[in-house]
C-alpha cells in the first residue's frame, strides 16, 4: 500500500455533516507493520481526521517510522511515553490524547490496517442514529476469514440496536460481535467521561468497555469487513492464549454487567453455564500441567468475579475431562467395529450393498 505523501499543515474543522475523527494508534515495537497501518489511515476516503501515534518506549524503528510520516503530514502527531507502560495502561493513555474537538475516536492497532472506506462507512452509520455511541464492523484476518458478525438487516447495510438489546444479545447468545479496538468507532464524549477508559485488571478490557458504554448509548454494526486484523505470534491475543484468558474475562463481564442487562433468573442461568465452561478450561490447564503463571492469573480473575477457586469443583471438572478422554477411544473403537461389521454383512450378502 504505497501513496505519495504531501506536506499537510491545515487543521480539519469539525462540522455536523463531517465530524472530526481522532484516530489513535498505541504502539510498542511495531515497526514491522506500522507503515502499512499508517498508510491505511492516509488512504481513507473520509479526510476529516487527526491521527495520534503513541510510542511506548519502542526499541526498534517504530519511532523513526512514525516521525517520518508526521514530518510529511500535519494531521499526524507522534507522542512518546516518558516510561514504559503496560499494554492496557498504554491504551488508556492513548485515549486521553484524542483531539478535544473530535466527535468520534477510531482506534487502530499498529499491526492492523483499515480499508479505504472504513472511516466513511463508520461515521455515516453513526450519524444516521445520533444515540449511537459504539459502531462495530466485521474484519478480515490473515486466513481471509471473516470475523464478528451481527444480525443483518434485510433493508440496510447497517444493524441498529438499543444499548440494552445489544448487551442482552451478547450476554445471552454468547455471540461476540463487538470485535477488537480496530473494528470499533467510539463517541468521544463517552471516552472523555471515563478515566481510565479500560479496566487495567481485565486482559479483555475492550469487551468490558463495550458493556459499560451500552448502558448509556445505542449500538450499530456495519455488516461488511472494514479492516484487516493481523493474527501473529506477537499479538496481544496470542500472548494471552496460553492463559485461557477469554473464559475468565467473559465470566467477569457477565458478573459485572449482567445485572444491567439481564433478569436475576437469566443472570443466574448464564453464570452457572459460563462457570461450568470456565472450570472445564481450568481442568484442561491442570491436565496439561500449566505452571504458576496460569494459576496465579486465574486465582486473581476468580477473585474479581467474586468466586474464589474451588478445589472441589476443579477436581470434579478434571474427573469429567479425564472420563471423556478415556471414553473417546472406546467410542472410536465401537464406531470402527460397527463399520467393519456392516461391510462384512454387505460382502457376505447378509445386508444390501446399497445403490449400484
């Protein structure tokens, strides 16, 4: 994705029809993919944006790359942290740097990139319903797989839901359609009133933030991919995969925000189901002999949920896991035996061979 850069010094002026979008990229050692990310912002058909790149004490060429683009386009600025910040703290700082005149904020992670129509489509969708404070969209991945889908409307490329309906759907259906920061457009006023915006204790803080926002705004979804989300070994998702963090974070979001969206009976039913799934993951971790980091993480997360680790429940989940593993070979053997018996009967004429 190459384009000719021009020295731009003018400042975009926000208007009701073309509101200013503050694009942010918090980055640490992102030099490998940062050029592609920045180029995708420069290629946007919607031009009313200001772009802030927050460098988190990178030791590679991240800073040099960001500064080279900032020197050629006045809409881009680079901010350096004085000291290294943990990932979520760095994202929180980036959100404090959004333009004071912006109406919307568009995060884009340094290893992702946006399609040229991304800002245009997201802003158009948001402006059609002023009560909307969170707009999400589908995204493509490195396998060209489409991620994050919401129930499409037959009459519109956009899906609109009240905040309550969106929260209920996500919690009850266990259908995660919020995506990642790169797939989101956020209303800036909702960001400014939250400090910090992301919960630093939750590795999936972007999910929790969505439930928090939807208590006071409506939701919209663009039913088409507007970004490319790169899956690689150095990504945040990959870094937390070995911890099985998603299971705990989903339960944490349910316990914290379920009362705002669900009836007491619904919440109890969902919590019981999610906790069963959570302990099934913990059982797998025990069988695979995950180390101290794994158990320290989950003890902390269970403490946040308000349900300390139960050894009795864990042992029960391990027993179920082992029983299923032991049953699998027998089930496979029975299946093979049935197939052999059936074939034998056909060959000996005691059963029809089927269509000729």
